[in-house]
């Protein structure tokens, strides 16, 4: 037997739970090993003290606590008298009454709950019309000048549909209120083909080709719209022009033709293909001169 196994067997040996064969090996190891023999003597003394403590009388405090617990546990339980009126009714009737009460409360609260949902899902929208003279003048100053608006529409026609056309004039003591027609922009025409200075576009729907020709396309002539002076920027090609736009975080305009001569860029484009050209050149801060341009002629194929 090894020393480690011998130390683990101290308790089994003293409690008498060790079989004869193991007891013989344990005693033989104690005779040979002085270290285990000394440890066993110390352990045996501790074992004897614990046995004496367990067999001795209990402490007074412990006796008092045990007596109190015995009195409490041995005391007969007092019968509780229920004063509830529902104890005489069967359990089934109690459940039925609870269900009926819940349904009744739900029917009362449902219309109120629906109104609350409707108010949250569809909030009311209010449009306030200020009719005072100062408010009217302030709005009027912010609006685009009629002449500028007409020139812009002549140069850059925008395909649009009228969302509401109404002119209401009502005279009040403060001022005259006027609601001007609103225009809602829609998608620009789709470019189909470009040749000999003309382009074919589709206004509505998808291209319908027949014998290699788009049957539902319209021909619109290209017109001179702008020419730009880039002499200070040393722009001589389309690549230089694209780098200039990239520097100003602007994309290269599509569906246009660019002519570069002596640092001057002439842009040929269908007005319908480029909306808001004024805003475009305003953002890149380039000096631009707009040429007078009539409405484009349109022919159906």
C-alpha cells in the first residue's frame, strides 16, 4: 500500500468499514512507514476527541431551542373558518362567471381601443393659410420671378403632370390669397437612338421594336444650349471636363454631346434630357452663357 492510499484509509480503519485483506495491508504499511504511523497517531487522537464531543450532553441553548421547536410543532393547528360567499358555488360556475365578466369588459373597451388606433395610424393633417398682408408679401418675395420662370421653362421644358390645377382668389380685409397651380415632376424620356444630330426618345412605356426600328419613339432635334469658357481651368478634352466635375463632386452629365474648341465647351442636348441645367452649372461654379433656343420640334415615326 502507498502512503497516499494509507492516509485515505484512516477513517475507514477507525470506523471499522475496512475488509480484513485491506486491514492487513494497512497495518503492515504502518509498521514499515514511520511518517504514516505518526500521522495516524495524530489522526486517532482527533478522532477520539470528536467521538467524546458527540457523546457528551448538548449545550443549554441548544436544548432550549429544541424544546421550543417541539412545542410549536406539537401544537394542534387551529381550523380556519372561511367567510367567502363563493365557497358554496361549484368551481364550474366560478369559471363561467369570470369568462362572462371578461367578455363584457372587452365589448365595452373595444370601440374605445379602435378609435385610439385610428387616431394614431391616421393623424389629422392641417393646412394653415395665413392671409395677413405681411405673410403674403413674404411668400411672394420668396417665389421665383414670373419672367425668370418662363425663361427657364422655355430653355428647359420639364415633363410633368398637373397634380392640382386651381386658382382661388378670395378678397379679405387683410390681403388677397392666391393658390397657384402645382407641378409634380415625372421621369424624363428614355433615350432610344442617336444619329445625325437627332435623338429618339420614349415618353411613356417601354420601347417597342419592329424590323429593327422603335415604333413608339419620337424624334427630337439636338439644340445648342450652353457654351462654357474653361480657359482658366485648362480643359481641352472630355477627360479634362470629367476630372473637373469630379473635383466638384458632380457626375458627368449623360445624354449630351460635348464639343471642345480652344478651351470652350459647347454642350448640345435635348432640353428634356437635362433638367435644371442652371442649378448644375451653379453648383460647379462655372461661367456659363445661355443661348436663345426655341421649343424643340418633335416628329412621330
